[in-house]
């Protein structure tokens, strides 16, 4: 995903995020983002398991 971004571009993006949200807000944003990713992965796993169960029933 970051293959096209150099170090300078990533640092600029991080600096802009720091300016927009402030230092105290960034850990809260990261925590919320992590929870969202974790929940998304769990939902994908649940859907795959449901599809496997339905496939087994059809056999």
C-alpha cells in the first residue's frame, strides 16, 4: 500500500495528521482504528465460516 510513498511523503502526512488532531487525540484515533479493523476481520471470518457450513450442508 505504501509502495509508492517515500519517507518524505509519509512524514508530511503524519505531520498533517498531528496538526489536525493534536498529540492527545492520535492514540484514541489509533485505538478506534484498531478496534474497527479487528471487528472487520472477525466479521469476515464469521461469513466464511457460515459459507463453509452451508457448503457442507449442500453436500
